[in-house]
RNA sequence: CGGGGCGUGGCGCAGGCUGGUAGCGCGCUUGGUUUGGGACCAAGAGGUCGGAGGUUCGAAUCCUCUCGCCCCGACCA
């Protein structure tokens, strides 16, 4: 890593002198390498690029404990915006927030057989407290179904108590073997929604409703296109009847499960004895759902939109939407007071705007710095602009510069941010489409996984053995997308060649 | 958990083979000149070389163990 990085930087530094003179003021993607230091280019080492972006943009840093990371203010501000975007949508459907304990008694955890089996390998246990060994060890929650179900059993008595729609924002712990910042860490932040319903139909409706909320949030706010669908039985949540997911495609061609929604049926209700008296006088088990999204979505945003200059944040979730960089060469006070006035104006208009009036850095340094941090729009304001009542607007997504009149700047900025938001989505969507191909055989899957990667669309007979064979190629069935073709139009199974039962999306996944 | 790579001031690295008590660039501090794409000059501060043992008169360097990070695979959000 170090050697590759070093060589690249030397090369970039050498090239810089030659090209910098030629690249006058006009910014462009072609000039990328000249200005980027400290970030390994994507095509040299993608993983290193990712880690470099995380650290240089100060989103996170490694913590003293293996697999754990510190989410720094720049990263946490993103998460707060994600939370706001999702929380608002959850509440609009009647969901309320609550908080359940971190520690779960072993006996609770063991009740649902499939659930234990699925999570056992990655659970951390508390065995001592107050200097003494505990009589029953306590699991640090890897997910909260069990503790929440135990409470639902106490709270739910009548059909009039239903539905119960509760969500909690918290962190969970899963002892992972290989970790990467945001994508997979030992402890991670998430939300987990847990609902209880009167009928299976109502539970199923909620399961799909929540997946649709995730799809809407991820596509609208994070500008990441996704494939919504159902997980294969092998890939579903441990203890669920079935699981739905939204799958996104990262810019290295690997898929990332971005959120999941589970129909738990009455599996947990039966082992936790969550029964209600229905209007017909009979005792019935509730039907449940759970659904979650995590800080992994930050990793998705980095990998979908980021480039060799660093982070690119979609305006809708950007903690800072525009940064004003004053050029204070001469007439310092005039420029600065104009910049302050501009900041106030834009803030009053509702924009998240920052004025970088630090004296110790040159404008050029600030340009690079804010690009690395992914701020959607830069507003340059110099003596010439003050005279002509204008500013220079520079877009992070494509580097384009334009002059904008000081009057009506609010409208221009609004339109620019909107355009960046939709451009990012369209660009990602185009990438996903260009990296989605139809395959017919295992060999084709294998070749694709080892080659250009991306999504592979094919048919599947539904047998576990065939899914296992797909997994041996390094790819997995990401999901069975909604909107399946008519039974006769499903392609043949890529493994056994028998008539396909499902159209599936496969990919090498994170 | 297997295979590979790397741990040396805040960051990136050199030194290691051939042991002699640590150096470079960036950053940081102070002063000055600068400011439209990572400015310049001068003077400074900062390191028990990841950790623990061992070999040796002497260890960043050699040996053993250990911890961490990164990459590639198997499992997961």
C-alpha cells in the first residue's frame, strides 16, 4: 500500500509542475491528479482509496479496540442528516421511537432457534459485573428482537393494542472477522424498527412499506439507485419468514445491501408468547416485522459518489451545502464584509453555508480541502467579483464554474443544488445500468465476478444447491427483484439449466 | 479464520541485509512577506523506532512471542 501510494504521489507531484501552468483557471476532471494529494486514486487501489477518503475527509478514525471506529464530527453530521431523513419518514407512518436495553439475558436470546443459530458466532457476552461472575451471562445486543419481544408480550393484551409500531436508534455489536470503516465494524449505529400486527397481511404490508421508505430515502436523499427485492431463503434474516432488501452497486462493481425489512411472521410471537384477544374472543399470536438501516449507508455514499478528489456529498444530506471562499488579496475588508453579508443572506434563505475566512490558508488550498470533504458547491468571492456584483459558483460533482449575479443568488444556488442532487442520481443510475448484464451460465457469472463485476441478471430454479454453486463463484444472490416477469418468461436457471422460477440479481457483495 | 503486506515525531516515508543510540518531506509553533487552484523566507518544538521477552559491551536493526492496520479469499448490515 505504502509503496503504491508513494509512487503515485511522486508521479502526481512531477506531473503537477508541467500541467498546472497549462491548466489556467478552468477546472476539469482531466486536471484531477494535479490537485489531489494524499488520496490513492481509485483505479490504483480501490480499498485504499476508500480508506483514504474516510480519513482525509475526517469522517472516521480507528479506535483502540479492534474493528471499532470513532465517527468524527464530519461523519456524525452525515449520520444525523440520515437519521432526520429516515425518522421523518418513519413517523409519517405512525412509528414512535423508544429505547430498549443494551444487555440481553442469554435465555431470551436462545428462544428462537434459527435466530440464535444465525447470530451466535458474532455475539459478545458480558460474564462479569461488579467484580463477580454473573449467574446468567448477558449478550450485548447484535439486534433487539428478543428483548423487544419479551416486552411486547407484557404490553399486548387485546387487538385494540395493535398495531405496535416502535423504532429505536442505537448501536449494536457484532463480532466480525473482517472490518472496514462504515461498511462493517464491530459496533455500528443503526435504527431497528419492530412492529406487531393483528394479521399476517398487515405485517406483510408493513414489511413492504418500510422497504419502500428505505428505497425512497436512499434514492431521493442519498442519490443512490437501488434494486428492491426479496432475499433468497439462505440470505434472509435469521428467524424471519422472509426478508426484503434494497441492493446498491458501488463504483467498483460490488453490491452493497443498503437496508433490510423482515417479515417475522409469528415465529417470535410463539416463543415469546405474544398473544392478543381478538374481537371474536379467540387468543391469537401477533404477526411481526423488523427493519433496519445502518451507518453502512455512509460507506455506500462514499463509494457511489466519491471520486479521486475525495468525498462527494449529495446536497440533501450535506451538513454544509455551500462554502464561501473569499479571495482577500487586496481590499481585504471590502471582500470580507461582502462575504459575511452573503453568508448571512444565504443562511437566512435556509441554506447550510460556511464562510472559510481563515487567513492562514491560500484560496487554492481551501478549494482542494473543501473538495476533498465533498461540499456540493463552492462560492468564490474576490475583489473583481465584488466590483461586478457577482460570485463564482463551482460544482463539486462536475467541477464546472459559472458566474452568478449577486442579486438572486438564492435562486441560482437552489437550482444548482437541485441539479447536483439529480445529476448524482442519474450518473449513479447510468453506472448501475451499464454494469448490469444478463448472464446465462455459471461460467459467465464466474467470468464477470473475476472481471468487470457489476450486477448479473439471470434465472434461478429456487434450489439451495444451485444457490450454493453461485456462491462458489464469489457472487451471491443479492435479491429476487420485485416486478418478476411472467412465469414463462423467466430465464433458465444459470446453474442447472432447468426452467427458472425466479429472475435474480447476483453480484459480488460487500 | 486462512494467504500476503506493513507498523519509525501528527501524516507519508528512509535507515534494517552488514548492530554503535535516529533522519527526510509535509504538517505544527513564532516572526515577516503573501493570497483568483494545495505560497515563500527565517528561527523553533516534537520520536523510550507498535508491545513484551531474548542475544550482545551495545538493538529501530538479529531471534522468539504478541498486538494492530491494510489487501486477497471464506462468514455477515
